[in-house]
């Protein structure tokens, strides 16, 4: 029986995107945040938000989608993110895995383009 998998995109402090795939998104999110068990890239550059998430029927289909996202330009990744998350909300807050950040006056907006 095939297990569904998620393809996701995280933003990191440098403004880059990290594309990944997992069969347990909540566990993987917490691994990325823990900075000890997440990918080396996210340990180094510190995850800020989960901005893209799609559930696919199995690992093979998810792998094809993940690879296609990884090959895209930054602008094309942003277009895919905006297609499913127009406001660029932090989906980890939406799903209740994380508290919303306290708003700080004078903080510059994050780099999204």
C-alpha cells in the first residue's frame, strides 16, 4: 500500500528556499526547527517559515514533484508558493505547530522576491 508524502518549501533566514519531502510533515518540521536532526542546510541557515505544502499519493510522485521544484528558478518557486499560499502565511502557525511571532515595529519585511 503506497504511503502519501508531502513536498514542502521552507524559508530560511538568508531568504533562500529549502525544498524537501517527507511522509510525516509535523515530525519533519520539528526536526528542522531543532537544528540537530534537520538537513545540514537548514541547521546552518535557520528555518524561518513553512510556506508551501502539498500532499501527493506516494513517494515516487512526491519525488518527481520535489525534483521539479528544486530545478526551478527562485521566481518560479515563489510563483508556485503564491499559487497555493497567496499571503505567504507561515503554515506551521496555521497548523498549530508554532505560535505566531510577536510583531515588532520597525522590523524590515522579509525578502520574498
